C-alpha cells in the first residue's frame, strides 16, 4: 500500500471522510455497505485521535451538506 505524508495524507483523510458521508447518505440499494465499512475502517487506522476525527467529520459535513452541522 502506498504511504502518504503531509498534505497528501490530509487529502486522503478528507476524501475518505467525504466519501463515507456521501455513501452513508445514499438510499437503499445505492448504498454500498461494504465500501462504507471499509472506508470507516481505513479512517480508523489513519486518524490519530478523536479531535482529528471531529475535524475531518466537520469538513465532510461542510463539503457534502454545505454546513458544519
């Protein structure tokens, strides 16, 4: 697997958070539960702490919904 650092790692974390939130919002048969599960597991591996998780979750909500909450 590729190793990411610096800005590249930030973009991977943000992209995964956005993708997970977008997939989570898909209705019924269009939601890929296995992809969502894998994305969340990968985020758990690369996110360092709850503060960082909250940061990327907020960034994802802003990107997907246009508002932080």
